[in-house]
């Protein structure tokens, strides 16, 4: 068997396996390219895969089929990008396409930017600075063992969050009863923006585990949020992650804690239409998990905080210039990990519960891929992979920058 024939057979086997897997997974497909799988589905998939392999192995493929499969893969990567669409910002609907509507739209813009914006900004900063001064003062003056110290701090923190939500006219519709706080119970929710925390804490105070931020967000974390004993971490520090994992466990089972711990297991903000993979950190503690689903109305299309495109203050301005923000919050009953269930499966099960309740499309992408920069080496490796599948590379000279002579004519 020649080298070119061997390459062709490898490509045919690869495409056969890909087609067989697609056919085998078809019965558990959700939407265009989402799949919902459990451990019980594995035997079914094995049988479906065996049938599909027998079927596809009998279908001969030519070089034209191989090229068509590659082109189809390129097109699917462009059209059906199931990752980046989780982080696309929404666009405001344009309705000022007639003279009368344009006049009404202009009046609305003047009201939102000349009246609502300054009034809401004053309310926000006055509320924040006033309560930050009170909270820091109590933390400094009152001893730790003071009976009413923690109660007053939680009360002031709750008022601070109410003032924040008032500054951008938030209407919160609460569904279900808030589970009572107790040791060994943790709350998890989907994540759209930093203001998710304020929306939930205006209902009842929560402590939180979050990324440490600089600037204005750092000021808020170091003043107001100290009232609820938050746990901060740095994503870039591997040692810090291990330390935070232990703090998370200790905080969850702390019998002296007066407010529950809230975790956003996605780790990133999504655009109010999708949910991405829930990390297992909050699900392998052996604690009860209380899911919280948050969904903002379609009119609140600026609620998504795209941190890669705008800073926090610019994001606040976009909120202050909205007429109102309407949020639905569902508190669901506590769930526990089942016997023999892995932490990853438990996290996925809770993700599906929250997504179904809030009308979100679940994705199993790691949200931290949002911050990964694609290097030229990765691009070259992908090019080389496709060139090898097509049988166009005869030799490779260098690991990073490969050069290959191309065959003169198609077989």
C-alpha cells in the first residue's frame, strides 16, 4: 500500500467515524448543535454507533467527498459558532424609521440622557458612598464579638443593594420561596452581569466568592462587600485557587455564618440567552445546592456586561440610560448529589435545571475560553492538520512553521 493510499484511508476512516458519531448522537440532540447526555445514555450510544459504522463503512468515498467534508466543516465553524454567540452583545431595536417615531425617539433620548442619567448617577454614588462610610466605620469601631455588629452590617448591606437597584429602576419579580440559610447549604446561579449580585442581595443578603478587581470595583469590594465576609481569588494564581477551595468548604459548613454563600459557577458573564459550563468547585463539597435562575427581559438588552468591550463605569451609564430593568428570579428547592454521581454530572444537572427554568440554551463550553488568545502556532497546526487529511503535505521541516510541497494534480 502506497503512502498516498494510506493517507486516503485514514481520512476516510476519520470522516466515517465523524458521520457515525453524528448519527449515533442524533436521538439526544437538543436544538441545532446541543446535546443532553447522561451516564445511562452510554450503552445506547454504543449500539447506535455500531449500527452507524456498519452503515457508513459500506458507502465508498472519493477525493471529492473528502474535500466536501472539509469544506462543510469550515462552513459549520463559521455559521454554527456555538461558543462566541454566548457572549455577543444585544443590539437595540431600531423603530425610529418614520418622522413621528423619530421625533418621539429624540424626546426619549433627551429624557434618558439629560434627566434620568444625572439623577440616577447621583442616587447611585450617594447611596454607595454613604453606606460605604457607615459599614467601614462599624467594622473599625465595633469589636468582632459584638452581638449586633453582624446584624447591622447585613441590614446596611441590604439597603445598599436596594439603593443600587433603585438607581437603575429595577423591577424584580420573585418566583418561589427563598430557602432558609443553614450550615452545609450553598446557593448557585447563572451569571449575566456584576449587578446580578445586587439584584439578589436586595432580596436577602448573600456572601459571595468572586474574582478580585482593581479600580472602582475594587473600592466596592473593599468597603461595602466587607459586610458579608466575601471570598476573593485571583484566577492567575494557582496557589490561590487551592486556598480558595478550602475557604469555600469552610465557609459553606460554618455554623456561625449569618448569611448564605452565593457562587456563580460559570465564572464568566453570558448574554442572557445561554448558559455555559458550570465548574465543579461548588458541587463536590457534599453540601446541599440551592439553584437560582435569573432572567432579564428582552427590553433590558444592555444588562449583559461584556467586560472585553466596556469598563464598569461605561456599563453603569448604559444601565442608567435604560427606562427600566425587569428581572425574573426563580428560587428552586435544594438538591443534593446522588449516589455514584460525579461532581461534573451534578454540576451539569443543576445547569440544565437553571437553564430550563430561565429559558436559556445550555452550552458545555468552558467560559474561560473567552479570554484565550489564539496564537499563530495554533492556526498553523490547524492548517497542517487539514493539509494532512487532504494528503497535500509530503514532508514537514519545522515544528512551528511548516513548509510542504503540494501535489501537482488531484488523484
